């Protein structure tokens, strides 16, 4: 019983540290990684508070799907910016 309470307190303290860490991270790639770690700790916290169904949902969505979607969107934006830069360079070179 005391071990469970201690683990719950540790998990809550980790959440208190990781939450602002996600918000204060300015690089989008690092922020996606921070969101993933936050999702893992949040899933573990749900499990410690005896909500395994919520923990599994959080694990799939918060620790895997959301960071993956963020990284895919960042990749698409960077590719589009590179294409626009190439198009602009080709237009300037051709004129």
C-alpha cells in the first residue's frame, strides 16, 4: 500500500515537471519527443491510479499517435518549404 502511494507521488511529480517542460520547449521536434515522454508518464500514472483502460488509450494516443502526427506534419512542412525554395531559385535563375 505504501509503495503504491509512493509510486503515485513520484508519477505526479514527474508530470508536474514534464508538463511545463513540454510547453517551454521551442523546437517542434524536441517538443514532439517531450509530448511522447509526457504521454508515457501520464499512461503510467493512470495505471497506478487503477485505470488500465484509460492508460492503454493514453499510451496509444498520447505516446504514439500524437507525436507521430506532429513529426509527419513537420516533415511535410519542411518538404514543402524546400520545394518552394527550389521553385523560387529556378525562377530567379531563369529570368
